[in-house]
């Protein structure tokens, strides 16, 4: 199995000769580290494992190998007789965000790094090496593991290794991936239920340019090109198609004061028609703005400023990119000069287009949180600094944050640190002011200052509930743990669909909530429970499945038995049962008037997903059950998968041993 690194976008901005400027001082203060700095909380005593391409411990901001250095240990899994020195740069950039301590200052500058080199070039690594690195980090006493790499699909072995680290009390942070903006694009280990999976936002005002585009009042997703600047007010004008944006294309049409839409690339094979050339042609023809749609599926980030632009070139009009499908839709809808509106403005708390999205499961939420991951200028190999973008650099912001909270509260368990970080976030909104979905932004954007000042730990920090036509009430209990406080000044508010009647009350050190569905409105819905306590606002996002059918489950000894209900006549159901601890899924089927069951082997929570066939259509039903009564010696019989050729060899060896045994027996007689 080949596991590919979470890709990253690299930006290198050339300043005047000999001028060096680092920008960790933008994202680090932005996520709220100032108060902690004043209180002397800097990561002292915390060890963070970075599983990556190694770390350049010769960099002045990450200097030193061994007990007295910044990098106190680790292992080189590529060349086992050498130290884990980074020759690629990715791991050094990640480590810099966490703990750089020099010209650049990371989130937790006094934390120590354990460097595990599992790739030489950042292109790929076997899943076995990631697993070995996780095991070594556990052995070496890591407090936190940062994994800014992964795959865009499920890898059960890596996920199980992460779960083992969590069982050992280690806080594990994983990057969501850079396969956005589509949904269902998070792979392993970001899919792991217990890890903190981090998506990326912009990081500060001057690097957070976002754009909106509406054509005949219909909104489209667009990305400003590097080199465009913010507008004081929206540009409004007729929209015109201009081919590939060549001079000869624009001579044939009147684009004065229009918003021009052109196709990326050229119709001439091998012609290099840069975005800067298209922009210059459009501006000279009188266009007020330009849209470039992709010449292949997906959206892209374009650059007007690049090393191949003409000498003295400066962008004159704003330019945005749009994916091919939407671009063609806009082009084909143009009739009689449709009116369009384009706006470019700053919005730091905006999910980056490349950030991978959930969902990954109907039973829990991913990503968990978002953090700055765009235009991060971190430590680079050979003593340098480079602008980088990707969820690879959002994740270490959270790892550094966990280091700070662990220093302040060393007695807290990793799931309690997770709660502090996830429930004290800042809201993240799109270009129209609407908050991003939990599948895009998780709970919201990291705010270390809020987490540091929090006096309440809420378990769980988010949740999923299931209701159906025959069971319209959902109840949930939250454990409340106080930090030097009381439950005075405690208030609960509900933000969710209007057809849900919400109730809550305190019982001892627990918050009980009840959701009652008062209107038939099947589907998936999300919302938030807002808790205000001692001047701190806590956010608990939730997802509610409201299904027509339902599946009930009960345990008898080492088996789970299922009953399917649907208000209409159903003919067949496929039932999947997932072990929440290791991700293992078993399936069975059910038909009317026949019981369905499945064996279980472990005391954990099981997730049940039923796909019910009704008159040629398939609908879902969900349930969960926590098992705690199985005997300790319950276990699954493992079948060893041995290739056919090896079976033959083994059989031959067995025969030979048998013959030798007979000969020896005869000789001894």
C-alpha cells in the first residue's frame, strides 16, 4: 500500500535583496497566543512527534539534535543508520509551525520535537513505515503526534495504529488533506474517529482575499488569482465570453466595462498563454474584470504574478478562477448580456478551497476543526523560510495549541484537551456571511486564547443523533468537568432547525438535552448547542439524521439481533456493523419475517447502518449500541491470508518433515 503525502502548495515571494521576512508572526498571534505568552506558557516540557520527511535540526530556529537540542530524538526509517535529517523541507516546515524558536516563532516555541523520517522526497511512503513511526513515537514517550500526511481513502491499518496511540493517552493530530473543495475527500489517518482532524483556513487579513461571483443573481464558487487585490465595492457589468482571452479573440467583440469569461490554456498546442497575458489583453480591451474557467475538471488557484511574466507587468483588473463545469454553465447561459457582480474582499476565517471536506461516516463529524493553513511562511531547509499552503500546516497549529494546554494542565486526558480546543472555536463563514457546514469547517477555527481561558470541559465536544418516523425523540448526555469554577452563570441555547423542539437541564455534573421532532421533514440536518459559562462561549455542533425507516438492535450473549421498520413495505436490507475502535466492518442482510444477526467480539460502541430497499429505492437507517458485557476472552478467529504459491511450499515442507520423522522413527526402532 502506497501512502501519499498531503500535498502542499508552495509560494515563494521575493523581497528586496537580503531582506528576510517571516510570517508565522501572522498566524500565531491570529489564533490567540498572546495571553499564554504573557503567562509564560510556551510548550516547555512537551514532546511533539512529527511523522514526516524528518526535520532539519541544523536550522537556527530548530537547532540541535539530542537531549540538549530542539530535536531530542526520533528515527530515520528510510536510512536506518542515519539521523532523521530532512532533505525535502516538508517536515521542517511542519516542525517550524509547532516549535520554531528563533527568527520565526512557532505556536509552542519551547516544546521539543521527535522527528520520524518516513519519506525521503515527500512523494510517497509505505503504510508500514507510518505505522512503525507511530509505534516508535509511543515507545519514545511522545505527548502529541502530528501526522501531516495521508491518503484520500481509508487505510484501516494506519487508523488502527492511531487508535493504539490514543489508547496510550497520546494526543494525535492529523491533516484533513488537500483534495477539496469537494465533499467526502478526507482519507486516512484523517478519517480516524479519535484523532483531531484539521482543515485549513486563511491566516490573517492581508493573505485572506476571497471572491464572490453572481450571474443573474445566481452565486458561483470562484477563487481570486494571486496578484489580484481587494475591491472597495463590487464590480457590476454585463458578462461576455472571450474565447481564450487572446488579442484576436477580443478584437471581434466589445468588452468595454464588461466582466470577461475566458477558458484556461489555448487552442494552439504548446502555446503558453499565461494568466498574466490574458489579464493584460482583457484590461487593454477595456474589461473591468475577468473570470478564467478550467480546461479540465476541478477548480484551481492561478497566479498573475510569476517568474515568466513580462518585465514591468502589473495586474490592472481583478481575475478569478472557476471550475470547468460552472464556467461552461456561465458561458452557455450568456444571452443578451447577462448582468454579473464580482467582489473581492478580505475574510481570514474562510475555508481554503483545497481543504478536504467530510463527511467520512454517518456516525461522527470530520473535520474536527480548522486552523490557518494558507500562505504560512515557516522554516525551510538550509536555514531559509518559504511560504507554504496546505492542511499540512494547519495541523501543526493545533499540535502546538495542544502542547500549550498540556503544559498548563498536565493532568488532563487527550479527549479533554480535544474538548477544550473544539468547543472554544471562532465561527467560520463563507463569502456571503453564511457559516460553513460542519463537513467543511468542523466546529470552527482554532482559538488558543479561548481554550486557555476556558473553565469547562464538555464531553463529547460534538455528536450525531438518529431519529425516525417511529422514534421522534433524541436524548443526549454531556459530562461537564469544571476547572477552578462552579456551574453558576451557566446558560444553554439551541441553534438548529425550527421543527426541533429543544429542552435542556442540568443534573449533577451533566447536561441533559432532548430533541423532539414536531414536523415530518426527513433528511440530514446540522446545528449547534451554545453553552455560555463564566464569560466563555462553547460550541457543540451536531448532525441529526431524520429517517423514514429505523433499525433496532439488541444484544443476546455474543450476538447482535436487528429489526427493520419502515412505514412502507420493504423487501430487503443490507446491515453494516462497524467497530468504533478499530473500524472493522461486518455485514449481514435482512428480509421481512427473518431475523438478522451478527457476532461481536469486543466491548466497544458499534455503529449500525441499514440500507433498506423500498419499491426499487434505497433509504438509510442508523443506530448505535455500546457493549460492555462480553467476557474478556471473546475474540475473533483470524484467518491468515497465505498466497497459493506459499501454501504449496508450506505443504511441501510439512511432507518433508513427516518423511524425515518416519525415517528417524525407523532408525530408532
